[in-house]
C-alpha cells in the first residue's frame, strides 16, 4: 500500500470516515481491511451495517499501530484503519448531462489545475455537504482519489462522482451545449456570487482555479459569467477550498 500512485486500479484509503464510507459503498470492491485493536471497537457498527446490506467484504486483518504506520505513507493520520480497494468506476461528463435531464436542479464543480490533494479533498467534502452532483478534474497533474485526498474528503469521494477531462475548455463547451450555465469564480467578476440569481438556471457549473494564478484565460473566456466572493475585509483572498465552500453554499442557497 505504500507505493503511492497505483496504476493497477487499486486505491489505498485510511482514516475512519474515508474507510467507513468506502466499506459501506456497494460500488467499492474491497480487497482488504486493516485495523488496530482500539479502532476495531469503534468500527463494529460499520461491520454490522455492511452485513445488513449483504455487502461482500473480506475479514478484517488486525495489526498494531506501528505495523499500520509502516504500511502507509509517512505521516498518514490513519486512526487505526486502512482499506485497500479497487478504484470507483470512472464517470464521463456525458453522464452528468444525461443525469441532469431527470433532476430538478444539477450543480457541478470544475477545478482548473488545483493539484494539492488537501485542497481537492476539502472541496470534495464541501461539494458533498452542499449536495453538488459531480466534479470535473483535469486528467493531467490531478491527485488520485485516495490517500490524503480521500482522508481530507471525509468520505466525500464515495458520494460525489468525478469526471476527468483532458481539455477543460472543451469540456465547458460540451456542458454548455447540454444546457449548463457556467460561472467562473474570479476576483475580476463584476458581481459577487451572492448577487447571482440562479433560480432560472437548473444546470450550473462552478469553475474554480488554482490559488495564485486562478482560472486560466481560455477557461475563463468560456465561462458565461465571472463572479467574485463578497470579501469586504482587509484580506480579500481565501484558500481555494474555503472559497469553494462559500461559493457552493451561495449557489445552493440561491
């Protein structure tokens, strides 16, 4: 499990919430569960829930904290729990477009060159909390949906489908053709995100860029509208994951 990126369709997850949600996700094919004696006591209910759902799961392997530390990446905060499973089935943006046709409202979030796994994980957590229906990531330079990203997402990886696209500008064009209104979160926006009236838009794509450079020019030009955060204080910039939480809340509220 310590090999880092695994191109053989395997995911290494650790931490209570990430492991709990993956263990109970019928879409996950789990091959191993490792737990310490102390963690086993707190995970009993999760084991029973999986049984009640008739999920096929392996017998847990018990090991001490030191053994888990050696198995996982250095500094991993595993809380005595680790899981090995196959990656979730990949989603396509056409899947989002088709699914949106049967919903009253669909909100997607796209990340333009956001590469830090802590940030992507935190945004996934917020997306899950605010009922976001999917995420679009750039295929290149994007962290995999396991390890520290999944730990930071607190189980959000299991609930928010992710589509990978090589060309984000082209992906935006495709989503616009599918009826999506595209909002780029950018400090150059004339309106704040709170001033936006989204009641007329049943399909919304929110685009966020990396800290510092923000949304790239071609991606911004493909957005229908650029909006900024309402930040009247002396510090007007937020970490991208905090900005995403504020924006997703605003879109959900409106």
